[in-house]
C-alpha cells in the first residue's frame, strides 16, 4: 500500500506566530544578551571588551535566531556606537598628547650645545 500525497509532521512544521508547536516561546538568548551588553556598555561606560562581546553575540544571533532579529540588530547598533565612541576618544587622546608634546620647551637640548 503506497500513498501519493505528502504528509507533514506536526513537530517540524513552521508556526507563523513565532512559537514552537508545543506553545513555548522561542529561544532569543543571544540577541537579548547582545542588546543588554549594548545598553550596559553605554550606560555604565564599559569599554572595549563588553561592546566587542555584544557585537559578536549580535552577529551570531542574526544567523541563529530569526525571532530575535530586532534585538540582535539593536544590539549590533548599540555596541558599534560604543566601539566607535571609544575609537574616536582614543584618537583624540593620541592627537592631544602629540600636540602637547609638540609645544613642550626643549630645555635639555639647549644644555648640550
């Protein structure tokens, strides 16, 4: 006895409401952690490590968690803004240090002549 129609397994069919067939909510751990690290890095002025970790988690969440796409995008944006702010601040500090060194008097050079 053979059947020509296709059968679907209720456990593998996609649900348009974003929940699993058993009624539980989908996992959005990576995307929520990326968003939380982005907010925390801005509000608590965490530098360098937390924004990099949040950026990596956000990029991973885009590929793995389609239901958490909004959180992942906001996490990427917030962490990127914090990293850009850190890099601009470091660049200004290096420029300021160089300008400060340029205006130092060279007393030690005059004594050698």
